[in-house]
C-alpha cells in the first residue's frame, strides 16, 4: 500500500472513531501495529491530522448554524483574521470563487445570528455577505446524536475540555485530570459518547499546501432533495452535507487528493437526478476549524448540570 493511500485510509478510520485502538486500526487496514503507531504519531506531530472531541451544538444551546459567504475589497487577510477571533465562528476559510471567505457560525438564536451578521457587514473591507441557514446536518464526522438532555457534572466537563484538545488522551492521562481511576474515566467517556454529548473524530488539514484539497458545493434541486442527500451520503469524497435555507437547497464539501479527482467528483454531483444548478468554491486555506467550546454555555439550556459526587 502506498504512503498516501495508507494515510487516507487511516484518517478515514479515525474520522469514524477517533479513539480506535492501534490494534483495531492495524487489523482493519492490514498493517502492523508498529506501522500504524508510527504513522499516526508522525501525522499528529506534523499537523496533518488532529483527533479532537466536538460537543454537540444543541447541548451548548447553539441551535442556529449558518454558512456565511463573504466578498471583500482588496486583500481578505485582515477580514479573515478578525473572523478567526470571533467565538461564534467554528470554521473560517479563504476560498477561490465568487466569494473570498466562507465561515460557519454557531449561535443560540436567530437574533444572535442577526447581530453577528450585522457586525460582519460593518468590518472594513467587507462588501457583501450571503447567508445560508442549516436546517439539517445530513453528513459530517462531527454530527452526534444528542437526545436532548444529559447530566453533566464538573468531572464530565473537565474530561470534555481535555478531549476537545486531545481526543486520544489515554484513560490514565484523563484520570490524572479528574483524579479518578482509568476504569471510572472510561465509563464516563463512553457515556458521553453513547449519549451523543460528544463525538471524537479526526480533523484533517486541508488546502493547497496540504495533502488533501477541499471544495465547497452549493446545489439547487428541482424537487424533494432526499435522493440527492442519499447520494451525497454514499459518496466517499463527500465529508459534509447539509440542507439549507437560502440561495442553495444543499451544501456539501468534497475532499480529494488532486484537482482532477475534485473535478470528477464535482461532475458526479452535477449529474445527480434532480440537481438543476451547482456552484463551487475551492478552499485555498482553512484558517480555522475549531469545535472546542466551554461547557459553561450549557447553563440555562435543556441540559441539566449537577455537582460531582
């Protein structure tokens, strides 16, 4: 197996289960444990991939998620730097296409989203913004299955905070953080995962200077989009897909190792039955992809917090 192929397969496996053991990864990929351990250590060390926990936005009370495309006058770097510093942005990317920057924003309500957008419009250099509100996240490695309520105590919050920065921290290392045994920590972490509170997955570096290229796609469909969504879910090159309100009915992200492969995947999307129009933008540099959030934001939501016992 070639190096690039092994890395791609390893990342895909870690996107499905960020805490998969070296043994299980080696067995599933047909490699030795030493090979997988060395390759993973190298990939994490050079920034090719990060393994982190993402907290479900609903648990944080962030019920409104939007994709915002921004046009700028002159260089976009200053605008992008300001957007990176905003706590509402989890994703900021410099893109090539009709717009110059795209961001993903998490807020608690539509009025909060309107306030964020009003601020963005007043930034020096911003000439136009276009907003798509997510109605359903259909595919994505950080889509969890939070069921509406959870008992989160201070120890859980401390574990989540650590896992948001290192999703593969050992149970022994996590135990030092909360002063519990590895087995007690393992039980808590599994409960958080099973309850949909967190999902631990791999975030791969993307952009022109990295191994993988990434392209955003906006689709318009002529009728119900269920068939299109099903096709997107089945495509290995699609790592994210959402239904939206705005100028597009569906937005997806394609990830491929070459420009030719991106083009071929884009053509497959354009050929899907029901797709009437497609607009693409190339992610030139992903400047921020950060899902870490403090659990203090859960106070006052449907989630119940309790004291550690």
